[in-house]
C-alpha cells in the first residue's frame, strides 16, 4: 500500500479529501479496500469504528460520483433510442455517437454495470430499422426527386409535340392548298396576258380600218381603241352612209372581233382576281396559324425550361442533404456494430480507435447511391415553317375584300357602251347655176 493510500486512513477529515483524490485516480475501484483498514495503536491493523466506516463509505461514493459524472450523463439505455419511421439520420447519428462514446468511457473506467450495456438484440433491432425504414425513406425520396427532374424534362419535350408536331399535318395541308391556288392564279394571269394581247390587237385593227377615210362625214375617230369608242365612231359613220356600204360591213366585223376578245379578256381578269383573293386568303390563314403555333412553342419552352431550372435547384439542395444522411447512416451502422455491439474488454483497449474510425467515415459509396441525374433540357428548336413566313410574295397586312367567284360556264356581261356621238347634220348641196 502506497504512502498516499496509508495517509488516507489516518484522519477522518484528511481521509475524506485524500480518498476523493485516490478515487479520481483509481476510478473508485479500490476505495473500500484502501480505506477499510488503518494502523492500530501498536502499528498493527484494525477495523475502524462504525461512524468512521460509514464516513469512509460516503466519501468513496461521493468520489465515484464525482469521477463518473460525465460517464453516467451519456449512459442512456440504448433500448430507449429506437429510431422511428421518419427519424432524421443526422440527428440520430449524434445520439448514437454520444451513447457509444459513453460506453467507451465506462469501459475505460472499469464500470461494468450491465444495466447500461448494449444487448445484441437491441443493436440488431436498431440496425434492422435503419435498413428497412430509414434507408428506405431516403431511397424513396431519392426516386421521387429523380422522377420529378425527368418529368420536367418531359414537359419541355412536350412543348414541341403539343405546339408544333400536332399541327404539322394541318399546316402542311393548308400550305399544299395555298400552293395549288397559287398555281391557278399564276396560270390564270398568264392566260390573261395572252387574251389582253389578242384583244388589243383586234381593237387596234378595227381602229386602223376606221381611220382609213370618211373623215369628210365629220366623225372624229380619236386615239382610243376601246370597243365602246370604236362602236360610237361606227354609228356616227353609219348615219351618213348607206347601210350596205362595204366599209361599214368590214368595220362591224372587225369591231365584233375586238368586242368579243375584250369581253373574254375581262372575264379572265375577274377569274384571276378570284384566284388571287383565294390564294391570299389561304396563304395568310396558314401564315397566321404558323405564327401562332411557333409563338406558343417558344412561350411553352421558355416556361417549362424556367420551371425545370427551379426544380433542379430545389432537388440539388435535397440531394446534398440526402448524401449527408447516407453518410450518417453509415456512421450509425459503424457505431452500432463496432462500438455498441462490442464487449467492454475490447472497448477498454480499442474503444477510442473504433470511435475515431467511425467518425472519420466519408461514405463515398453510400452517398454515390443518391446522385441525381440532371439531363440537359432540350434546346429551343427554330420554327419549322420559317421559309413560309419569309415568303414575300403575299402581303398579309393588306386587308382585301375577297373577289366574288366568277359565274362558271356563263359569259360575263360586257361593259356598258358609251352613248354614240350624234352624227352632224350634213350641209345642203347648192343648186346648180342655170346657164
């Protein structure tokens, strides 16, 4: 027995102080042994008195209580820490670590109180809950977030399907119809030009015939080759000539040809105007549809791409937190298996190392299981009918009234004829002078 231990038994007052120091250094294991005997009057050993013995026991208890204060503060029974369905792994890891650290401390101080130990059954139960419930909740949240990301990618893709692809057939049909009417219009205008030339040539011949003579009748022909003007001149000439005059017969034949060709030309103009109006109407209807769908697609893509950006930002925060939870679960499993599931003898020697190893876990493999895939959003496609919109052949800004459809199979009425110029009264022929 050391001198310090012997001094512990010399006096009650001194003993209380020194025994407390001894207990602090010896974890309270040999307090009763150290202070249960003291030297007798002759230097031998003997039992203490009842009062002294009781005082010694109280001193030892106080010393043990003081030395083990921090150990007992974390000696919460493990059975009271069973995790629930929605237990936060990060908070639960701190609790388990605290319990594990208390167990290591008790092992190092030689406190083998079985009531604060960890049974294999409780450890196994906690591990099962962690695997079957806590980890499943984490995995379920991961799947939901991954699905949300992919859904919003799908929403962006649906913009093209809903606003462009679904209208392709309708717009293509409209474009085809517009091209067909355009061909009719252009063809019609070509025929119109030919008829115009024929009409002008026939009326020119009539004008030339009427300009050959008979100016002495006082009928002024003028430069106009319009059928109405030519007819007026013929009527003027007819007033001063015999109806059977060869000149008038030829003039009327030429004029009929001029008038007929002019009527045919006028009818073709009306027909071509109708085709032009139809072409503009169909073309501009298709153009308006294209502009609407392309604008809707641009708006839809911008809206859904913005929503995807917002969802991605929210999921990234949850993803980081989930990875931390995965690492926490790995640490919980380590503390349960390598610390709380190990006996005191092993912990007394390797407890601190085991705690350090569990605390240092990075959990790369565990966190990698919860990596979210963020696909690049589909790029904004250009309007597929841009060439049609760039067609400058039709001005859809002009508000035109549709031309009436020509009467199919009926010859249009000719333009009203101008009133004929009245023939001048011929001057009387002077009577011959008698010889």
